[in-house]
C-alpha cells in the first residue's frame, strides 16, 4: 500500500520510518529546549533569597516613609540579582504577596515569578536612607506589571492576573496603615511607544497621576519618572515617549524625570541590565532628595 505523498524505493514504503525519525527529532528538540529553559531559570534565580524575614511594625507611622513602585517591566525588574542585592537592613522594608511586611530583599516584585528579576527599589532605598535620620525606615511597595500599557492602568484592566489600578489602591492602603506615602516611582511607556498611543501619552500621564494622588490623598505627592532606555530597536518612538514625559513633567511641579540615556540593556534591547537598575535607583533617590 502507498500513502499519498509517501516515498517508495523498490516498492518499499518508508513513510513509517520517516515518521518515526521525525518524531525522534521533535522529541530531541523539545528536550533540548526544556533543558535550556531550566538552565535559564536556574541562572536567573541563583541568588534569589531562600527565605523572607517578616517584621512587626512597631515604629510610629510618621517614621515610616512609603514609596510605591508602579509601571511595567523595567520597574518590575528584569535584571540579574547578585548576592549584594539581597543584603538589606531592618530599616528597609517591603511586602510579600500576602501583603505582610518583610525585610526588603530583591526581587521586590512578585506578580510575575517566571519573569521577575532585579528592579531599582532596594538601590533607591539604600541610597536614600543614608541621608535620613536613624529614626526613619523606608517601606518599598511593588505594584508594577510587565507589559502593561498606561490605558490598562487608567481602565483598571486585568492584566497578567492583576487588576492594575485596584491592586495599586490595595497597596496604597497597606502603605497608609503602616506609614506615610512619600512618593511614587514610575517607569512605563514601552507598551505605548507606537503611532496609536504616543499622541495621547502626555494627557494619559496627567490623568493617571491625578488618580494616584487622589488615592493617596495628597495632590502634591512627588512622582518620579524614569526615561525609556536609549537602546531600543525602535529609537524614534521611544524618543517620542521620552519627549512626552518631559513635556508633562515641565507642567507638573511635583513631577521629576530621571535620565537613563547612558544606561545599558541586558542584551534584549528592551530591559535595563543589573548595573542600570542599580544606577536608576540611585538617581531616583538623589532626585527625591532635592524635593525635601
């Protein structure tokens, strides 16, 4: 018997053998991919902290300065974590995925466990706390979700299993219960760097930041924005987003922009590398100190 499209040599049908060989090759490719993926996961998570240390808040609320991290993947963090990124102090705090107060160790974000890495939060807190009285503690609260657009934040969309603005509101309440919210660190715009959304980005920043400040109850709350990286494969549109950021900040006296044009990517033309994340955290802190 011959099957349509089968190859026959001397009346010998080899379709079955071909299918077996093909199946073996596919299996080998799948196994190879899985092995590479496991290796990538192991490398990415090698220096993740093995345990978390819970804290009972005993400080006066006015002595706990709260900062909320919001935006997409470059705020959520994609950098490689090193041992130094897991060394903290009882004066630098964060939360776990159950909303409990813990000693801050990278990674701070927990919404995308298969993607998350080093963000700028601990670097920001370490830099800032050196300039604050010993009585002050810092509580970093993560709310960023990779890939989220500003419209999704405004519309409280469910994205990667997180209702973006509702989650922000819930984390604001944790901040209020435990301290005084002093500022928001925002890095986002890669998902909006296209012809459809760029013309609306400046206006949408204003709308979102107004909602942020209303939720906190402080219309003069400082918002610090990081520029998009200069390493994009779409430099023109990224540059237009940065232009919109600067134009917005020029009209908002409580908004401050962090330069990132000299920072490097992790090799994907999209995400800051670990050094870039640490540098960005330091720049956020130095810019915030100017507001005091």
